[in-house]
């Protein structure tokens, strides 16, 4: 079932096929055909398309095939109005907020004239935890050195005592 037309003939069987063949080389083609068939189905029966989208996501799980499915669904979220698509949107929003905070921390440190080592720069830009980024931003406002910004548990415990 490598074509959207074949997938659309029996979407339930295509979903089952994708789940059963999630570790096979053919799986990406099945998933792509299924995604296109569900896009067409959505215009006729939105609820059914949503159910099949979620069933596929749950059946594939978190492995390679699940990642492929998430990417296919994320590619065109305009028609997928399901919990999975909302989760993908929320992940994107959180990543965007984290990237923005990281840029602000670096900008603040540079504006204050503090030297940022390549390791510290990578640490900030690679961080996705908004709580950690908030802590670093707050510290960056008054820190005398970048070491003051990135001191972890010792400083946090001292602040709570």
C-alpha cells in the first residue's frame, strides 16, 4: 500500500499494515501514503481522520517509524486537529521559547561585557529546559562572571537555605 489511492481504499488495513511493518524498509512509504489518504479523508470525515491519525501514532510508538509519522503529520498540521498534532505544535512552541531565551541570555551577557566561552555558549543554546534558562537569565542580570551564571546545585541550595 504505497500509494495514497491504495491506502484510501481501506485506511484501517493501511493503519494496521503500517503498525505491523513499523520496522520494515517499506514502512516510510506506507506512512506517506497513509498521511496523504488521511488528508483527503479529513475533508469528508474529520473525526475519522483524527482517530486514524492517533491510532497510527499510538501503534507506532516512539521508535523510528513513530518519528517518521510525527514528521509527516507535522509537515501539514493544517488538517490534523488531533491530540498528536496539538502535542507537536506545543513542542514547537516550547522549543521556540527556549531558543528565544537562550538568545536573550547570550545577548545580555555580551551587552554586559562578560566573555562567553564556546562551551558556555553551546550550553546555553543547547538547553531546552525553560526553568534552567529562566534561572540563568536571572543570574545573568547581576553576575560578575559567566561562572556566576552557570553555577548549578551548590548555588541553588544556598539560595534555598
